[in-house]
């Protein structure tokens, strides 16, 4: 999206770049141990002149300082790529005007998912999360969508420090599909749940659901 000249960016993350990230990260060994947000912002800034990118090193679930609060209030769109349900819900609950989107891989790394609010923000990320689960429950082709990869491996001693073996080529393909979908959805203004499932052959199955605003009834 930066290469295409889309948006000016503020990257928010408190994590460090760890060695296992390098298999499918735009950052390199020279950034190992550094704050991801800081080095990623510099990387993006160098990709294209005219696109600004700054970093905020912060945990989104912690109390927001003035810098993060001001950045959120000034944003036109917030794109969540944390793959964290608590973060997505916290973003949905923000009392600000920005449109919101969430993009992530499924647990096995075989599909990319995009959830995006409508332009008028009548359908929030919580409603889109529910619509996403409804698609999984009702579409036969998504029956194994939430299955965990057999290639999950621990990268540290903590019980939740687990990552998946996802081929870099597949990660790039899925990221490109999600970026394309996000760019198109931003321009159209509708609420959308879209899932791209990638077969071993390279074929892509698309499941897209436009989500209508809830109907309000007189009390």
C-alpha cells in the first residue's frame, strides 16, 4: 500500500523484532532486537517519497498517552493487523470518527481475512467479527478455516510463544490479496467481510459478505 502511495501512516507497536519474524518480515537481520514500529516506519518512509510514516512504541491495550490519543483522533482510518481479538475490540470501542478495518491470517496461514467498517460507521468491528464467524459456520468451504497448523512451533519458553511455519511466498500472496481488498473497500465505502483461501495449487477461493447496518425498531 505504501508503494502504491496509499495513506500517510502511523505505526503502533511495542514489540521487538525477533529472529523467527525474519522468515516473513520486511525488516532484516540488522533490525533484530529493535522496536518493530520504529524500524518499520523508517523502512516504509524510504519506499516512496511523499508518503509520511511515523512510529509510536506503545501497547494498544495499555492506557493511551497524549501522542497515541492525538494520532487516533486525527486518523481517517485505523487498520488493525495485530491478529488480536482484544485489540480489534478495543479499536471498535474507540469513541472517535475514524473508519476501522482489521486484516489477519487464519491460524494455519492458509487464508487472509479482511473486516472493514462502512464509511458511515454504522457497522462496527464487533458486528463484523460476528459476521465473520457466521461465514465460517455456514460455508462448507470454510469448515477447516480455524484449524491450527500442524507446523506450529514454540519460539520461546512461554506457553503462548508459538508461531506457524508459513512459507514466505504464501505470506506475500495473502498479504497482497488483503491489501488489494482493503484498498478497494476503502474507496467503495461499504461494510465488508472478505476471506481469501489459498489452495496448495495456488488457486484462490473468495468468500465475500457485504454487511448491512442493523435495523433499529421503535421501543
